[in-house]
C-alpha cells in the first residue's frame, strides 16, 4: 500500500486489498444496520400486539427518520474529508491533520446546530409531517437526538480510522455497538417496558458509545483531537438561536403547525447565523467568508452588466 501507483507486482497489491476488503465488507453492512437494529428489535417485541404494535413500530420509524437528519452534513463532510486524511497521514503531517480535523468538525457541528434546535424545540411539528398520529414520538425524538449529536460533535472519526489503516479496530467498534444496541433494546423496548422511548435510549447509547470509543482510538493512534476553544464560541449563537426559535414557537398558533415549524426554524436559524458570524467565528474565518461573499457578488455584478 506504500508503493506509488503502478509500482510493485500484482500479488503485492492484491494481498493488502483483500485484507482491507475482508474487513470493510462486514464493516459497511454494520455501519448501516446499526441505525436500524433497535427498530428491528422493537418490531419483533411488539409483533404480537396487533394494530397497537404496528402503530408503535411506525411511529418509531418516523422518529428515526427525523433524527437522522442530524447526519446530513456529517455524511457529506466525511466523504470530502477522507482523501485529505489519507494524504496527510501518509505524509506524516500530523499537525496539519489535527488542525484540519478541528476546523472541519467545528464547521460541521455549526451547520448542524439549527437542525438540532428544531428537533429539540419543535419535535411535535417535525413528526407531524408524517401524520398527526406520529406526534406521540416527541419524547423518543428528544432522547434520540441526545445520542445522535455526539457523532457530529466528534466528527468523522470512523473515516479517519479507516483512512489511517485501522479498519480492524473500526469493525470491532461496530460489532460491540451492535451487541450493545440489541441488548439495551431487548431490555427496554418491549410492551412491558418503555416502548419507543426504550428503543430511543438504546440507539442514543449505541451511537454515543461508538463515537466516544472511535474518538479515543483516533487520539491513541493518530494523536489528534477535535476540540479546542473554537467550540465554545458556538455557544452564544446556539443559545440566541434556541431562544428565538422557542419564542417564535410560543407565539404562533399550535393548530397552524406547518407555519409554526417553518417560521420558527427560519427565525431561529437567522438569529443563529447572525450571532455566529458576529461572535462565533475567529477573525480569520470571518474575513475569509467576507472575501468569498465579495467575490461572488462581484462576479454576479459583472455578469449582470
């Protein structure tokens, strides 16, 4: 794997590829299954409850779909960030990799916070998109996002392990997380236990465990860390956006739920972005954004002429 493209014979290249592929194949399956394991356990546990069981399963499916919107930016960033991880790690530029990891993780979290706020403050209207009966999943959604925000906060730790050649460790984490999810869901998600709230606890614990263990492995093997003072700078914008969103939600009539959802999200996000730009960004990043905006506006002005 250290050879340049075209160097080495076929056997020397095939061996490492087979070893990596043998680990990545089950790892890829588990990476998708882990988001639905507690849902499948819930479905089995409630399968004998007739219409009530079908309704509970449907509500939790909607809760999962809504919660997974938190990973919108993380997934996109992971795919873009991975080649840089592999390149910088291969060249041994740990300091540049560490700085890039911090910056990318902070920006990913910053972009995700408005989505987190609307899921936490307006879970009912969000679930109402699936139908009026799905509103009963409010508490489960709030529990779920507590665990789902943790992978966003630690960044693309799974992809970093893979790009650094630690695929076996990543697979081990997935296997452990899968077992944890099944165990907690069996214990808490049944008809005589907590139901969908229990399944949400299982998913939240699983994602938190997986993210924290990967974070520690990245620290152990690559000696990089995503957190710095820049994360604290996100707090004023988060608080301001959350207050604005909650106040808008309190003012608007509950029966007009869609208008409530759209307006509350818009107002809260606008306040969040304004405060983030004013006090949440380091001066160099603020200057870079202003420069980019001027270039874009200048190009549009030239095109209009």
